[in-house]
């Protein structure tokens, strides 16, 4: 807890803020957060649709000019102001606290459906052993497994989803309740090496399938014309942005658990390149596998359907697994990695919510995890454990990401750099504690490039959603679930900002002091 | 694989995985800054955090 000065209720003691046990633990946890479902099921399809090999150029440009700079911004915020998003923004400016709670709201909404995807993957892990999806994986997924109904709200629970969903929530709450070091850190120390090793085995197997080379040709053959298409560059920035878990509180919260005298930017580079390295690995594995499916069906890879998202994982991949020799093991590895990648990201998402409440109300990690986890679990089970779960997920995911997270990033960068003029202080902070020093180029990235590109993405998406709707769902449903999710985040932010803090949130002297008091060599170096 | 695709596969791996290796090597060579300003040492003691007990501490 950040200066959790407490009253008589717990004996008038003060709790220390939790910390990672070391730099490696922090890196593993941050990598665990960044590597999620999007790395496996989003990147390969996005790269293929946007120029193949040529996409790697805007992808790398986006990584260096937006992904890493915003990641550093998150680190600087959480580390300097020693709190999760609400406490951090409150300490920067009293009226900015709402932005922090808006980010907590995003995390709450995402956690509701993220858990369901992990539950589906856990089910499919079990199905893999006897190829339980049969001859028609698409029909099995929508009709037999999820029993998808019409858009709306239903209380027709689907036992096959409900049971794994409850189990995922129990495991998640148990890990969160154990705290940052004993829960999240230990889980990541085990899960991340396991995830990388398992996925590597899966990719190596995929490379030896018939048609794997055709799949890799499809993914890596460059379409140079794509580089002249602004949409391709936007897609690259979008992929980097969504993949790195930035600008919605996670990295702010994780950085706040680093000791004050701790290196930030150099571990950040390791985290960012680890995330991208895993994405490339996933691209190779997924397209080698799709090449095999195309060869089996006698079509070109580009003619296959379901190359991204839920369709790729729960419809296309089961079809491939059924056709390949030793498919049971391949399926277990694939869905097992989905569970691991999803769970480590889910923990980080919920930690933002948990920390926000711990700091505001002086709750212990256990109380916060149990209380918030239980409420989230009930809402999640009611919304996602029923026949309308898939439609809710599809809609809420679209709004939470494209409007919620992108809006949060635009607001955050403009607020910090242009309104509050915190750029020099945050850069000074990063350079004072880190070994990889930032030049003034960092201002350009977070103050100009990021808000311009992300602002364009935000406006473009809002116009598109208003004009064309989404997914063919009825307008009332999109208003309720899609725009309703955003309205919930805004109202939640307003209500929580108006709520009284348990202890004085402003009782903090940011270290190192800024502007620096003396013109020492260290200060000069940090300012360089 | 076609030569063009193979080249792009190799270059992508070289740049991204190379970036990972380079960032790890850089971190190993420079794990902590030796030019930090004074202060900032009042953060949680390791033992206190592990024990999880009540500790008087100001972050």
C-alpha cells in the first residue's frame, strides 16, 4: 500500500507498499502481461492482411516510435508517483484522478470477458485429447459448445462454459489474494518460461507440416504497395499499441511496485522486444499451421477463412488439429499456451482494479482480491456464462479496446505533455534512475506522434461505429453493451473520484526532486 | 519457401530477436544506474515485504 496510514481498525499500523523481489521478476511479470491472446491470434492475421513481409517495416517503426515511448511513459508515472492509475493521476493533479479510474474501469470490463476466453481455451485443452469438436469445429463451437443465441441478455447458462469459467475465477482470485510477490510474481516465474518453451515446441512441430512453407510464404512475402496505404501504418500502430498492454493502467501499476532506486528503461526494452519476439514466433507457428490446412484443402492460404481472433483459435485451429498426425498433442499444446498467455495477462488487468481499491480504501491485497474478484466473477458469469456470452464478448471487446484504451491513451498523452507539461519531469525521472537514457525525441513520440496517430484511430473508429454499427448487431444492443461500457467507465470514474480517500493521497514527495536542487554531476547526467 | 519470403523471415527474426538479445546484453552490462541522485532509499525493506507484517514506512 502506498502510505497506507490506517486507523484503529487494523491497530493503527502502516503497511508497506508491495514490491517485486527483483528486476528479473518485474520483467517476467511485465512480459507476462504484454504477451497475451493478441500475440497469438491477432498479430499473424493483421500482418498477413497488411502487406505481409512489408508490414514488418511499419510494425518496427511503430514499436520504436509509439510502443516503447508510451511504455516508458507508463513506467515513469507509476514509479514516480508510487501508485496505480487513480493514485498516480491524483498525485499529479487532483482533478486528473478520474482518468485513473477510467483506466480501472477499462480493466474491469476487459477482465469480465478475458476470463471467458481463458475458460474456453481450458475447455478446448480438454477437448484436444479426443478431438471432441468432431468434423465441423465451427458448428461445434457456436452451436454445441457456446450454444449461441440472439443478441441480448439471457440467463440460460451453458454448463460447459460455466464450470471452467468459475474455475478460472477461483484460480485468478487465489493468485491475486496472495499479493504481488507471492502471487503474481510466482505465477509468472513459472508460467512465462513454460509458455515460451511450450510454444516453441508447437512452432517447431508446425514447421515440419506439409505446406508449412506455403504458409510462411503467405506471411512474409512483401507487398510493397501496402507501405503507401495509411491504413497499413494505422494497423501497425494499433497492433503495437494493443499488444504491449500500455496506456490503461497495467504498466503504471506494475512500475509502482519497483523500488525507487530501480532501473526502468533498460528492463522496458527487454519487455518490449520480448513481446515482439513472441509475436514473430506466433506468426511463424500460426501461418506454418495454416499452410498445412490450405494444402489439405487444396486452396491458397489467403482463401482460408478465420485467420484472426476467436475464429482462428476455436474454429480454424481445431480443423487443422483434426487433420494433422498427432493432432491431439498439438491441440493440447496450443490451447495450453492460450490459457497460460491469457492468465498472465488477466492477472495484470485485475491487479490494476485491485490496487486502485487497495490504495483508495486501505484494503489489504487479500481483501481487495476477494472482494473485487467476487463481484467481477458474478458479473462475468452472468454475462459470459450464458448463451449470449460470445456476442457480449465481441461487442464489449471492440469498444473497450478501440474506444476505451485508445481514448485513454490520447487523453493521457495530451494531458501530461500539453496540459500539465509533465514531459521534462518524467523524462528527468526516467533518466535519473535508468541506464538507457532518453533524448528529446521522446517528447516528440509521446507528445506529438502518439496523440496524432491514436487520435486519428479513435475518431475514425467512432465515425465508423456510429455510421455502420458493428457486427450486424441491433442498434439497441450496441448502445447498451458497446457505448454502455464506455458510459459505465465514465460514470464509474466520476463516482470513484468523488469518493473520499482512506488516507491522504497527496502525502508524497516524489523522488528524485524536480527541478533538481543542486547542479551535481548526477543531475547533469540525468538531464542530458 | 521463396527467396523473397525467406529473406524477409530472416531479416525480421534478425531485427526483432536481435533487438531482444541486444536489450538483454545491455541490461546485463548496465543493470543499475551508478549515477542516481542521493536519496530514494526509504522504500520498503525486502524483509518487511516478505513478512507481510505491519511496517511503518513512507512511500
